[in-house]
C-alpha cells in the first residue's frame, strides 16, 4: 500500500516537473572574424502565471575583429513565442531588443522590433528546421550616431541530439548614420554554431 502511494506521489511530481520545466537555451556561433553568444531564459521558470515556452528574456553579445577594426554589440531581448495553432511545425516569435553597439568608432543604440519564423520539417527521422529573423528600428527608436537599424538572420539547423542543434546561417546587420545617407555594415557574413536547450 505504501509502495503504491509512493509511486503515485512520484508520478505526480514527475508530471508537475514536466509541466513547470523551462525551455532555456544557450547558443554560440562563429566564423574567422566573428563570435556571437546568446542565452534565452524561459520566464515561466520565474513567474508562475506565465505558460512554459512562451515568454523569454535574453542576452546577446557579438564580437567582430579583423585587420582594420574591432566592433562589439550587446542586446537584451524580450520575446514572445508560439506555434501556429493549425500547423504545429511553424513557430512564430515576436519581440523587441535594446541594442548598444560600437561600430567603426560610432556609437549606436536602438530599440528594434521584429519577428522570426521557424519551420520544422514534419519528419521525425529528419530533424531539420529553417529559421528567418528580421528586426528593424526606425529613426525615432535609433539613437546616438545611428539613424536606422536593420538586422536579418537566416539559419538551417539539424538536431543531432535531443535539445542539441548544430546550424549554419547568414546574418546582415546594418545601420544608417545621422546626417548621412551612408549605410554602415556591421556584420554581413555566414557562420556556423550550436544551440543547446536545458
């Protein structure tokens, strides 16, 4: 009788943990000149009223070094994610970032809003997904030396283990400068990396 009761208690705890467990992730990508790191934390871990795997806060750091300059960019992200109700392989994410960047001796701050879409092939034996992201900041939300800000990312990922992905991608980050029509390219290059969920 006691053994059966213990089994029931363990089962309830296990179900509760699976419902409350968070969907955090850590990402690293790089190429010959750039290194990018990112961490996203599931807010359901800290706020009971939030559903799991829907609301995230994140931090991103991008370091660029070549023969002529060193650029850095930091951002704090607030994101809301959900799967398409009638088609589960597609996930949409909406959100905003606060960005602070040092680009070729220019200081740029921005609050871009944007979205991303992820498409997972509906084939269990082939865990491949495609990802696209766009964030844009117009003049009223771009500060310091910047006039506007645009960030684009495209990725192809493969899940090699549960919650573990390797991917290749391409990013294009640029900003126009105040009192100038010149577009400054911050990063426009392919990369490869890995992402781990926990």
